[in-house]
C-alpha cells in the first residue's frame, strides 16, 4: 500500500509534466499556423485590392449604359404615347 501511495503521485506529476509539454508544443504549432494563415489572407487581400480599379471601371460602364438605355426607352415610350394620343383624339373628334 505504501508503494502505491508513493508511486502514484509521482506518476501523476510525470503525466502532468508530459501533458504540459505537449500542450506547449501544440500552442506553438497553432501560433505558427495562424501566422501562415494571416500571411495568406494578407496576400489575398493585396491581390483583391489590385482589382478594385477594374471593378470601378466596370461599375461606371454599367451605370452609363443603364443611363443611356433608360433615356432611349423613355424617348421610345414618349413617341408611342404621342402616337396613341393622336389616334384617340382623332377617334373622339369624329
């Protein structure tokens, strides 16, 4: 019984120290992995930022095309309305 009471605490301490060392190693690996992920994300962010100029040009182009098409459609609708108003006025006068 004395053997168990002497050896068991030593085993607990040894396993505790081993667990502590393993946790330190895992923590260091996790920090290294997070650093690599941060570098990767920073690199991706730089590459995406280089495309911002292209996206702004595309946005301006689509806005101008939308403005032109809205004006053309508005003019066509105005002409069609004038044609139908004249026909209605001609029909009511007769």
